[in-house]
C-alpha cells in the first residue's frame, strides 16, 4: 500500500499555473450559451449604468438642500436680490471666498429649499436603484444557469472520458486523486465561477462607468484617483504570483489526502491485521500537515490583496476629500458634485478591491480547473476500428498468433506467444507469479492493446471489433470479488439486467448461493454495502460466479475464481463450473493445480512465454516445469502417505 512508500503528501508543481490558457479554456466551456452570455452582458451593462448615474443625480439633491440652507442664511439682502447682486455685494465687502463659493451655487438669497424639486430627484434616484437591482438580479440568475449548464457538460465530458481511458491510466493514478478531481475540483471550479464571473463582469463595467462620471465632474480629481489603478495592479500581480503555486499545491495535496483515506478505508482490515495503524495515521498526518501548510499559505498570501488595495483606496479617499473641499471653497465645484465624486471614488475603489480579492478565488478555481483539464487531456485508448466487424454469438475458437506485449517497452513480457483454444475447450493457464497469466486475459479482453501479432475469436481479429461487442462475449470471475451497493438480486443480475427471478434462482442454486441467501432476513432483497459487508469472502466469490452464470457468456474467464473458498466449497464450485463450462470455451487461471486437472489444455507460462502445454497426465509424464509445480503442492503429502504404508 502507498502508506509504506513514505514521503510527503505531494509537493507543489515544478512550474506555476498556466493561468491565461486555462482561463481561456474555462470561458470556452460556456461557448454553447454565448447568446445568453451576450444578454447577461447587456443586463449587467444596464444595471451598472443606472447605478453609476444615480450618485450624480443624488448630488443634485444635495445641492438643492445646501442651496436652500445657504439661501436662508442670506436674509441680510433685501427681497428680490439676485444671486449675481449678492455675489457682487459680498466681493465689495471683502468676502471674496464666500462670493466665489456662492457663484458656483444655484441659490436665491432669502429663499429656502425647493421641496418639490428635491422630492422629484429622490424619486428618480429610488427608481434608478430599484431598476438597477432588478437587472442585476436577472443577470445573476442567468449567470447561475450558464455556469450550472457548463458544469453539467463538464461532468458529462469527464464521465465519457473515463470510459475512454485505458486501464493503464487507472493503474498509474490513485483512485482517490481521480475521485477528487471529479468531485472536489469540479465543485470548487463551479463555486469559483458562480462567485466571480458575475462580480468580475460588474466590477469591470463599474470601474469604467465610474471613471467616466468622475472625469465629467472633475478631470483633476479623476486623474488623481486613476493613479491608484497601476498601484493596485502591481500589488495584485506581485502577491498573486506567490499564491499561484500554493493553490496548485493545495488541490494536489487534497487529492493525495483523498487517495490515502480511500485506500486505508478500503483496506482497513489488512491495515489492522498487519498492525499498520500507526503508519497509516502518520502518513495521514504528514499529508494533512502539508495540505494545511499549502492551504494556509495560499489563503494568507492571497488574503493580503484585499487589505493592500483597501489601504491604497483609503489614501485616495483622503486626497479626494481634501482637494474637493478646496475646490468647493474656490467655487470651481459645488458641494453636491464633491459629494457625488467622493461616492464615485468609493465606487471606483470598491470594485478594484473586489477584483483584487477575487483573484484569490479565481486562482483556486483555475488550479482546480487545470487538474480537471489534465484528466480530460489524458491519453485515451485506441479508438475502435471503423467500420467495425460484427461477431454475433461466438462459438468460442480463440487463436493467439505471434503476440508480443510489454507494459514497459524496455521490459517485454509476452514474447511471440501463439496458442489455439477450440470451441468448448477448457484452457488452464498456470505458472509462477509474474509469468503473464493475467496479462494474457487482459489482452484477450482488450484491456490492453497488443504490440504486434493478432488475436482472433471465431476467425475475427479482435482489433477489428468494438470493445463492447468483444467483451459482451465474455463472462469473468476474478480473484477479487467485486460487489456494489444494492440488493443481492441486483448484484446477481448485473451481467443480465433483464434476468428473470427464475434465472436468478437457477444460477443461485447451481452455485450454492441460494442456501446462504435464504438464511438472510431479507433474502434476495438484502441490501449490501459496496464492499459486500456482512458476507464472507467465499460467499462474495460465490455470488460473482452466479453472476457469470446468469450472464450466459460464450467464453468464460476464471481468474483464481476459487482462491478465497474452503476446500469443501471449492469442490461444490468445481462441480458448478463444470456445468457452466459445458459447450463454452473457458480460460482458467489457477495456482491450485487440483482445480485444473480435468482441463482439455494446460498452458504452462514463465517469463511471458508458453514453455509447456498439454493435458494434466501428459505434463506430469514429461516431468518438466509443470511436474515441479505439481510436486511442490502435492509431492510431500504423497511421500508421507507412501512411507506410512
């Protein structure tokens, strides 16, 4: 198990995230909804435009209030005095600064607030904000739909991709890491899009809209505020570069941790049996510590972005407030314009800060997306031959001709192997561990592609068949009894989903499953966990044999099918297998040579080659490799029996 391999839970990648290309590919996922995206852009633009215009109109309300207050204060002037006359008199009396400020105002000496105009402006502003909210809510609702449809298509593509990946991919990758990519990474990716896509869009539009309004009020103050943009951008880029690697490491270590937990949970009995609990806990601790370190670093580094941008924004706010006050005193701006500009200044800095903080989420999401894209870009198995040949119901003549295969090109395993299995024959394959017995079956099922040579079934090259057509001809009983979460009835009918109760009953009785199933409280409706909890290993193996019986295949493959049952059960299974193998070509991989004595043909393999073949009696008479294997299992007891007699 991987817990014994040592090492940390996985370090950061050797190079930083491919942020730009990955982001472009993310946007490509939403291409089928481009018309909806265009409509979302329109809704967002309208919402932002209304929100941006409102503060300037609200500034007019402030001017009306302030004009009314100042007008009431100018009661020293005779009734009917105009603003121009009042300004002239103030200058003449030496109050030039007050006169300058008054000249920029729409004030009537001695007159208070225009309540009708104020009420009209407030109603307009309220209408603008309500309408902006409606458009903003609408585009947010549509964006959520766009993202969820994109994730639906992505999950569908991944499911299709998993079906096209070769067996070698799953042997090289941790199952927990693959599961993490399909679940955790996609969930994080979807959450990132939901939280950032709309906000980024609105933030960008707001920045440009507010900037335009700021320049319309005061180009000088707008220019000062614009200086904060490169400062914030530089801070964001510098900080983001340091957090990119940590986010990638965070999600990689998440996959490593999931893989370890899944492995330890699946093999918890073995872990306890060999006293490896402490080693498993230590491996978890090391991996979890690394996940903690990378996550903490990623969040801390990216978390600096928001405070940094807020600090720059606050400095800008102070400068705008001071200079705006000076311009009001000089009469170049009204107080309502300054109030609107300060509000715009806040609106300008807020989306800038949001954009900076969303880099945090965006980096995490892109890191997850890149892990998903790696899975989507993984090398696929060779496509089925087109046009594909048709096999129909196979008679079962299987021929290997000069087959060569290697998992590693530098280490050939199957070398120039040729064999013929006639219809209805039982072909047993024996040999030491690593001789290539299971590999032979994997090549027959096209779990792996041969490097050279041909394999034919009923004269049809298996490479010219679709994998589904080829594998539909086979029934398999493997050494590892695999059951899924569901009823016993569903597990038995897995190879033939439309199997009748009578067929299930017949197969269960023939394979000695019926007697222990009937002892369960719910019988065939008993629900099993995905590891067959509650059943012994031998009972689980019997169920897989019954499953193959129900499937009624033309060719049968038994890979150590009786290795997990006791001797008495093995005898019963052999009797059932004899009936199951009738008129079927069968390939039997066995270490217990007692189970294959009645095989029509025994192939003895070593180092990927067939070194001997023949019947049981022929091979014993030859006193070769098979004879040595057989005597190593049965020779010593026979000698003892002879000596006792």
